[in-house]
C-alpha cells in the first residue's frame, strides 16, 4: 500500500517525518535487492524537511555506491553527512573503513582517532583501527586496540578472531589457537578471516581442521 502511495507522490495524511523514513526504508529494500541505480535515483527524489533529513538518505546512498565499488561517490555521501553533523560516529566509522579498504591507512587512523576522542567507549573504532594496524604489520598497536574492544565487549567474537589473525601472521601457534577457539565458541564465522588473513596458512593443519 505504501509503495502505491509513494508512486502517486501522495503522503495521504502520513506525518512528513514518517513519510521520509518510510521512503528511506523502501530505498533500503532496493539496495538489498541489488537494484542499486534504482535505489540511488529513488533516494535522491525523497523530499526533505531540513538538513538532518539528508543523513539517512546519504547513508543509504553511500551503502549502494559501496556495493557497486564506487568508493569515490560513497565517500562523498559520508562527507556530506559529516558536513551536516561533524560528530556522526556511524558516518566517521564507515568512512574510515572505506578509506582503509583503499589503503589510505593514515587517513583511516585519523578518522578512528577522532571517533575515540568523541566517544572513548565506541568499540567499533578500536576494532577498525586494530585492523588497520594489522594490515600495516604494527602488531603491538593492533593487539592493544583489539584488547580494548574485548574490555568493552567481552563477548565480541570478531575481536578474538582478529587476535587470532594477528598471532597467525606472527606464527605464534598457541596464542593463535587459543584465540581461535574463543572466537569459535562465541559463534564467529571465520571464513573471511581464513580467506584474507594469515589464518589461511593453517587451514591444512589437523588441529585447525579439528
């Protein structure tokens, strides 16, 4: 029914803020169905009441561009969010992860540092910064950040996965297996870790298979 209302461009008595949110939900559904171009166009047509209304729209458009591997456009939308709200931690975190993916490690670390200055208990910033340090082979800093994540969220399985990856890269077998077992008990799906980290060097070992 709501899709029909949107198609007719008729809010039909729906409060404007609710109408905006529902339209964003429809756009998100298009992204999930991989209708990226349609989603981006649809989201760009949403009438907004004020600057802050652009934030969920920008975020969803950035998500679509990310899935299309159009990193420059995605970054532009994150930057637009930050122009509206310079302390939007979700946008800062997403932008930091995006530029880290492109190998722009110093910029990414600066973004994660900014998040931590705003909110010292924002665990995702420590996690993502730890990943950057791992990619730069700066193991001491990586371990420190991931241990901070575990302090903030003791049941965070992916943090133990990163610790396992760090020790795998350093060929420290016992710490690797210890953290791997903790990660698995926490329910972590380690397939991506095996695909993209030094864990892959262990995958033929009997102990690893067990």
